[in-house]
C-alpha cells in the first residue's frame, strides 16, 4: 500500500482515508462544484478555503454522503459514501454549517441522544460538554443557547462518538477568541491522535495554524492545494519592514540597499523588499531599528492573489 508522510507530524500515513474523484454538482446554471478530485490521508488535517459561494459546503456534503454528486465518486475509509452507507455513520463525525437540533432538549440531553445513537456513553457525552466549555449550560434548552454556544454544542455532537474522520463546516465562525483557541487545541489533539479532520474556514490564520494542507476553492474548482507554508513560499510577494514614523525620512528609506519602495502614513514607515536582511542592516546602521516589525507573505496573501479582491455573490 502507498505510504506518504504527514508534513506536520512526520508520521507515516496510509493514503486515502478520503478519496474524491471528479466531483461535480450543478444547481440549474450554477456549477457549485465543477470537477474536484482530492485525497486526505489518515491523521491528515485538511482545510478548504474559498469565498462565499465557492462550493465548499457542497463539496463537503458530497464527501460526507449527504448530497448526491451529479458526477464523480467518493470513498471514505475505503467505503463508497453514496448511496448512504450505514456502516460509515458511526465512523464519521459531521458538523454542518447550518445547525439543527432536536427540539426542546437541553444541551446535555441533546448530546446524550447523539452519543447513544452511536453507542457512546453518557459519561463520554458529559465529558464532551466539558471539553467545549458548556458544562454550565447542560440544563439549558438548545433553543435558548447563544449562537456560539449552539455552535459549540454542534461540534460536541460531531465529536462525541470519537469518529475516525471529522468534517467541520466553519466550526469557529461564531466562536469568541477563547472558545476558538480551545477548539483549536481539541482539534489538534484529535488530529495528533490519528483522526482525519476536514474543515472549512474563512480564517486564514486558523488554516495556517491547524492544517497540514489547504485547498483554495473558487467557482467550484480547487485552484491551489498544498501545505500552507509551501503555498506562501511559492508566492512571489515582497516582505514588509516597518518602523514607527519619524525614525527615518521616507525618501531615505526608499533608497536603502534592498528597498523596493517605502510608504509613510504618519503612524508607520513601511519598506517593501525582497531582501529584508539588507534593509534591516541599513536601518541598523542608521540607528532606526527601534520598534521594527518584519512581515512576510501569509496565506491571506496567497488567497487574495488567487481569488482577487472583488466581492463574490
Ligand atoms: N440547495 C441549493 N440549491 C441551489 N443552489 C445552491 C444550493 N446549495 C448551494 N447552492 C449554490 O451553490 C454555490 C455553492 O454554494 P456553497 O454553499 O457550496 O458555497 P460555500 O463555499 O460553502 O459558501 P459559504 O462560504 O458562504 O458557506 C452557490 O452559488 C450557492 O448559491
Ligand atoms: Mg458553506
């Protein structure tokens, strides 16, 4: 069997926990997913990025076996996902973008119901409630939870049966900063434990922090697929060296060795350069390094470069 290496963890991973080939889905004239093939290995953390309407949710739902593709095939854990495969259900965890709960249950009852459907214990459900920080809301009815609390509960429902493959559609969209960091820790632990995680997000720092690889989608297609660091390195954009305004006149900064350009907005002087070391050395020689910051390209630059800056529908 083919063996690959997970970049983040340097563990050998078996290929193809998820294998999607030639997926297409149309809604009338809209090509929501327009020929996507991708794979994820055991223990891999895969991110799907893209503007609103790019096709992320449609793609995930086809991979989860919740939506029938017009064309193409998906296997998860070696099994076809469509028509719905009952053997797969206990082995995968799904958090949908639009949350829906059983009505009139409390948070604890909701999670225990999910747990019992998949043979997980009540104790495990209660522990999961604790993990997502909802123990204090255990007796609150689901319709009375705040948006972020409801999102945490839906994440707990996706994870309660310790699934081998986890799909999360914008899991951190409604979360406060602490909850977001806590969820990152939970997801990292799951991934390190050998579970495969697929997540969509609009947060580039989240993708950069968590994902072994990211797929950048637009208009139903995957434009880029690779480790975030490799995508960033492949992008030829200058670094930006900034110091507080007043350290150096703009014209002098623009003429420093290695400088391409300099701009000063009255708060910061920003020098763009492909040779930050040369610029830093020249600034140091002028005693102008106090408060310096150097910013290289990020995944957000890759995203904006590939997608452009116009609004999408
Ligand atoms: N059930 C549906 N019926 C008709 N059109 C749909 C349906 N679901 C999605 N679409 C269309 O398919 C396209 C892709 O939608 P999708 O929900 O997959 O995007 P997305 O990348 O998840 O966007 P977002 O970031 O806003 O969640 C959009 O143009 C959307 O209007
Ligand atoms: Mg979506």
